[in-house]
């Protein structure tokens, strides 16, 4: 079969369970799907959150084998601390145990089977926890860290506005992606809408970016069979207006396209 960069990889985008007038609904953010379709020219499919436990009857092997990439999205709920040996959440803390039970084993399976994986906000936290790392559950209360939570505004553009710089690890994947996009490889500016963040980095992950107060903002997994990246900021928001975010999605898309081509017996650069 002739190789082609026109191959449109199939990208999974995970969903949350959300209440809609008393009915449980599966939903995912429009901007994640838009970034997948418009930025990397892929086909997007919603992956339902459905497991009741990590050993639940969800066909992860079949799912991973049929996808060319997976995006783990942000979300209002937080990864529950018992997954990394932490103290229980306070009663008022939003949680989604069904999402935890789906996305944590899915992240592990994606790494194991070489499925390109891109985690955003909660997604980076899920990758880290799935691989054995831990989180700060209430980051704003940790000495030395700033308040990185979502600005209290009803205007989406203000919520996702650029808020602080992050420094890129010299010689790392992010620095290479930045250089390839023709931007300063030392520092970029990002948005900030999170209350949790990485504490102990999982074995195999390396830190790619940090905020000025030391919060881990990006990770990758050099030893993984394929692309594994997580960012703490919302890289999916208006990727066309943010050169580095667009370049990140394009790198993810290239990995997914290579996987799609290999499965189709094609060659792709």
C-alpha cells in the first residue's frame, strides 16, 4: 500500500460522567475534539468512562488495538488519593471514581501497547498516578507553590488566558519540539486551571517543564514504545494561536499517523 501523510489516524478522547438534569451523561470537552480534528487532521472518537473498578469488564486490549492515539482530557473532578496511597479527599472535593477506574488502566495499557498518549491537565495527573507516581491534592496549600486554580470568571477566554511562564528542560523532548517550531526553546507561557499537580514523579517519566514556583508542568517517557506526553496546562485551547501547543499536538499526531500507517502497511515520515 502506498505510504501517505494523508492517513487520518483514529484518536480516542476520553469522557466524563456528568449530571444533566438528573440524568447521567457521557461528555467530553469540545475543544479537545476540535484540536484533534483541526490541528492534526485526525478522526476523533469518544471513549466512554464506564468501568466500576480497574478490573471491570471494559475491553481495553480491543480498544487500544483499534486506536492510533489517545487523549486524556482535563476535568473538574480529581484523581482520588487512594490510587497513590494518599489521605482521603475532603467531603467537598469533586471526584469521579468511574473515570479513575477507566483512565488509569487505560493509560497503563496505552504505554504497554505503544499507543501514543497525550495527557492534558487531569490527564497528566492520570498518567503519573497510573505509572506509580503521586499528586499534591491541594496544591495551593503547599508552602512555596502559587495558586494555579482556574480564575473565577465566566468568560472562557479569561479562564484560559496565558498566566505564567514555564521553563523547558534543556535537551528534553519539549525543548526539541520548541526548537523545531522555531521558538525559544528555553521558556514558553501557558494558562493555568488546576488544583492538583504532580508530587512524586513516576518511574520512567522525566520532567520536561516547570513553572517559576517549581510545579511540574510537563512530562514525557523516553523509554516508552511510543509517544507519551503530559502537560499540566490546557494545550488544546486555541492551538492555532499558540505555536508550542500546536507543535505538541502535531508531534502527537505524527506519532499517531505512523501507528496508523504501520497498521495499514504503509510508510509515513
